[in-house]
C-alpha cells in the first residue's frame, strides 16, 4: 500500500475507499501521493533564488507539508539576478561582465558575495542596510517590515565557455539564500537573441513539427553550414543534433530572408518522458586552420502529458471545496481556528502534495497531485487580496524609508548595471531613462465581477484619465482601460507591449515551500522556499479552459485562485520577455512582499516595479495610485521623485496595527513617462512603441548592411518570403518637447526592381511623412523610377531575381522646432508595391530620434 501513488489514491477515493486507504497508510507510515511527473527538470538557474531557511523539504522521501502558518517560519530571504538578463543563461564575448539584481528580507543583510566556476569570488554591494550600518532594522514584535533593495557587482571575470556564477546573501541571523546563473563567454560569436522554438512546448509522445530560430550578429568567420541545434547532456554540452539551422532564404524550410542573421531549421520531435527538453545552438568560427565552436543560451521546452478530464474538473472545482470547508469551520470555530482546520483538511487529502497559509492568513494555497497550483482567499473585506481589514490609521509621521534606493542607498551609481547596459542613479532627478512605449493599460479585473472580490474601480478610472488628458505628453490609450473578464490570460501575455502597466487587482505571496521537488514539471522558481507573488486575472476558471491552458497550469505559470486564473513570476518571465522600460504598478496585496514578481519584470527590462509588502487596504492603495500617477503624468516627475513625494504625502504604509502594507518600488533606474520618440533604434528587438502594418520586422543584419547605431534595425518591406503584404508601414505619434529643433532618421532602401524595370510601371516606393495640424509633409521619398541605385551583393530576396540594388545609407534631418511644446505630430514610414509583388523592395530604418 505504501507504494500507491497519490493519483491512485484519488481514484480509489472516488469509489468510497479513501478512509480505508488513509488508515492503512497511517499504520504503514506512508505519506502523500507522488508527483505527476518524474521526467527531466530544467537545471537550476537564475530562476531559483533558493533560500535555505524555512519550510522546504529536507531530502529523502518528501513528507506532507508541515509549515506555512507562522510568519517567523516564512523563507523571506530571497535573491534574484536582473542584469545582464533575467534568464538563467546569457551569452557574451566580453572577458568580464557587470551583474546586478534584487534582494529582499525581513532582517538586515550581513553579506552578499559571489563565486564563479572559473575560480573568481568577491563581495557585492547592496542598497539594503548592512548589519554594521544600522541597528534600526530589526523584527518588531508585531511583524517585520520586508526590506527590498538592489545589489550590483561590476567586472566579474569570465573564462571561455560556461561560467556558473553563484550569488549568496547572508542575513544577520546566519540564514542564507543564493541564486546561480550561467554566463557563456564565446570566442567570437554574438548571439543577439536567445534560441526560439515554435511551438515552445511538447505533449508527451506526440510527434510535433518544431521550427527553431536563433539570431547571430554578422561575423565574416562564421561557418554558415555549422549552425545546429542540439539536445544537451547534464553538463550542458551538445549531445544529439536535432536540426541544422540555415540563413539561406529557403521559405519552405522556414527562413524568410537570406543573410538577415536569423538562422532557421525544422525538426519533428517526439519525447517519451515528461520534463524539460533542454537545447542549445552551436556554431563554428573558422580562422585560418583553427575551428572554434561557440554556444548559445540554453532553451528549455516543457514536455507535458495532457490533463485528463477528471484532473481538469478537479482543479476547477477545488477552490469552492476549500472555501466551503473554511466557511463551515469558521461558523463553528471562528476564523483563526478555521484556517488551521482547513489546512489540516487539505493535508489529509490524497490529491494534495503541498499546502500552506500565507503569512497574513489571507489565503490558503495548495498544490494538486495532478501538477496544478491553487488557492483561495479567506476573509477579503476591505483589502486587495484577502485578510480581514483593520481600521486604517494613517501614520502621523512617515517612517524612515529604509527600503528606498534614494538617499539611504550605499551603492555608488556607477556600480549599478541596468538591464539595458547603462548605469543610473535612481535618486538623481536629472538622470533618467524614458519608457520605450507610450501604450498605457490600466487593468481592473474585478470592477463589477467576482462577488466578494469586487473592487470599486473609480480611482483607477481617474488614473486612466490622467493619461488620456495629459498635456505636453502623448500616450496611446486606445483600448487601454480594461475591465472584468476582458482582463484575461491572453491580455497578461501582452503586457510587454506597454510602457505603463497599472494593475488594480487581487494578489498575494503564496507557495512558500519547495514545491518543485514534488512536482518537477513546475518551472525552477518553485524550488525556492520563499513565497511567490501571484496576480489575479479577470478570467474565470472552467474545466474546458483548464484543458486549453494545460501547459501553463502544469508548469506553474498559472495558478487557480478563488475561481480565477492568476499569473505567477514564471508566467511574467516567459511571456513578457522584453518590457519597454515599463513603469509597472502592481496594485495588489503582497505584490512586493518579496522580489519574486519584481525580479521577473525587471529582469525582462521593466524600468521600475511598484507594489505593496502586505495585504493593503483599498483606501491606501487608492491614495497611492492617485498620488503617484498625478506626479508622473500631470507633474511630469520621474519615478524616483514621484515615489518619494507619494510616500511623504500618503505615509509609508497603510497604518494597520499588524502587518502594515508598505508601499515600495524596485529598480536601479530612474524612469520618466515623458518620452519623445520611443524605440527609435529598435534595440528592444521588436517594434514596440510603433504601430505596424504589413511586413515589419527587426533584424541584426541584411547581407553586408548593418545597423547605423546599436545592433538592430527595422526592415519594412513589400512582403518577403512567406509574407504577402505589399503595403507595409510603421507610425508613431509624438509630442515634441520644448527645446527640440530636429527630427532625424537613417535609412537605406534595397530592391530587386532596379534597374531592369525602371519606367515599366513597377515603381515600388518608400515615403516618410510627418502629419501635423497643418497637414502632411513629405520628409523623404525613394522610388524605382526616380532614385539613384547602386548594386549590392550578399542579398537575395525570395522570388524575383538575384540582382539587388540599394540607395545607400542616408540621414534625414527635419526642422520640427515649430511644433515644440505644441500639438502632437505623427511620423510614418511606408513601403508599397506598384505593378506587382514578385520583385521585392525593403526599407532599412534606424536611429529615429529628436535632437536639441
């Protein structure tokens, strides 16, 4: 009987044998059910941030969960890497690298250190108060105030190949947490984008055609026939080759544009075990008689078995079951005892492998033996996530802002390396970066739905109107006020398109145990015993949707909380991989109890993350949101100044007598929402910030033609390869700041039409226009019939012929001083076919910017 799995126990329980089996298991010393999967799990990397204190399994056969109710037992110490990347591997050709990240705890920090597999080691500076520098930050009798800050280390030395860098934090009680990530130092090749698989998941035993892609910067010594993708072994070395990747313009094989730096290949993949398929790309550089192999980042693809109907139904119905038990216990025993009894009830269930209660008592969470995560809010009146509200008492005097990265910071600004490779003094109002997208979304999933979860949206309507009515700034607010069920899972996958994300939702910090040791299909973040921040969407759970979302549910990207889908840090890291220096406001309970969600966002290039440390009262959250965004939009203040002004005017916390919710921010950057042209260099790797139509892409080269600044540029064409559009454009509406005099951009036009089709009615055209209140002005124009063309080699578009011509790189400057401080203007770059779409024409666009 001891060997029976949890799933078999669950099946037996449906036939009335649960009591007998549980009794037998108890007499035999047995525990709960085994995991759904015993397949290969991804290697631990930056995702883990593992702490050794509090609540995790201790080895051997995992036991039923026993912790999660006492705030003192919570593994609050966590550390994450956000720069140079939030991913677990990163590639470079440099001999050293600057690294940075975020750390959180309830105690002051004694030491942060690093070590590398190459033998280097050293200490790291942090903006958190150290044990030697303060005695004020100690755990209060009522509750600790979480401390959240940044750490940074410049010049970590690298050896050739894989460098495993481990960062360890130790607090004043000797508790430690650490995270490890891999920096790949290559000899010559720069992989300018991580490997990609489409689709990026596999179902167990199902043969699946997969397209693999990787982008490699131009290198004359690259062997173009050597680029391959492999399964890797436990040492992360290539073991089995799946496909050769080509940059040859073979559309049938998936490569649309020859010599654009994007290498593509196809393979049909079948996996026989659940877990993670771990892949890397290799490519050879040949210099004389020496051949050197360089490697990409590691790509991990989950391999999952389909959910059964019974599992999908169980996951959909379990929150109601748990809430019903809690309500019954509450009626008989009161809320405090009801929490304990509900947790005990969960631990007795064979379908449960882990369970716990959040530190505030606002939510009870569980992990099902099927592999899915769930939970329920218990007692959520007056707060944005769950616990019964205290009467708010606003502090008469703001508490010392020991958690800010402003005047209390001990780190010189030069030691902070941001995710974009720049350094910023976050407390310097004269030094800031701008958002790279003017799109704004203000999301209220529970404006009118959710019963007890409903949150009056009035203040967030006001916040949205600030962006709609902004003067001197231009924001894209079309469709940006999103309510109720429209705030669905699909929407949360697109947050990376927005320069400002404002969430008005429920949330909390759950799963404060090492769950992944029991359910290895979960992403590696779940090996961290610290809690994971979740944010609720407005999409209600059904068993049918569970089948559709099964990959996200089984990998822990989604959880099911109180009948709605909730996104986890794993979801944010996976689907929002390139935030455009986004200002991210998480108006929910516990959104900054620790760094888990903030690190996922900042590691993916978010500019700043605002949140609350505990279950926050509605009144305090509303006051904070209104004050912060009034400062950012109406008063045009940077995030650091707006944050300081907000806590000075509204108080540092919501004034509850126990577990007060502090308003905090995470970021080494000082961000401004006032931006002129955004993403004008396309270094985000996409066209975020622009409105696109037709065939618009971002590439790192086109034959011999490279970016005029940075590594990337846009290509806007009449339809290359598999794309058939013959009228393509990008446009952006911008307010010209006072003092700006010129708009400039670099372009080159490449075409197959010249010179044999000049004057024959095939006059493909490029036009750059500027539209103002006075009308439309033509800034630049090239056409087959009227432009001067020069032959170029190394470029061959699909179809047409092998002769290709270019106008040559040109820089255009346009006087815009007349529009400075006035009404917005719209700039547009358009390419269109005339006559036919067989011979293609493309605009290469870069370095679009405003000048003083």
